[in-house]
């Protein structure tokens, strides 16, 4: 038996693109509040197909053990920090 619990928080968005943006934003904000947040594990799904999940973050391993913090479909090299447009 495990002593870890996972919170599932349903939040709706009109499409996959905006669902990923909302999920990334929520994960980043929550990660600043608690070290227990695992942004790399965030997924989104259609309400009527919750078994089909879409990853939100790339989460590839970087040298030194950190993970990529960019979106799954990024074209820039992997980074431990999100790139924000200027």
C-alpha cells in the first residue's frame, strides 16, 4: 500500500490546444507553491475519452537529471525552464 495520493482535478477547455495551455499554466503555478507537484506527469483528455490522454510537457531527461519543462510539441532544444515569447 502506498502513502502517496494523486489529485485529479477536472477542468474544462474548448479544445486540446487550450487545454494544454491551461494545464501548463496551472502546473507551473502550483509547482511554485509545492515541491510535490510533478508537472511532467500532467495530461489532458477529452471529457468522453478520459482513457486517451495527451501529454502536456515534454519531460525528457536532461543532463544532470532534470527534465525538460517545454510543451510536448516544442521545436527548440529541450530546456529545464519554459521559454516565454517576448
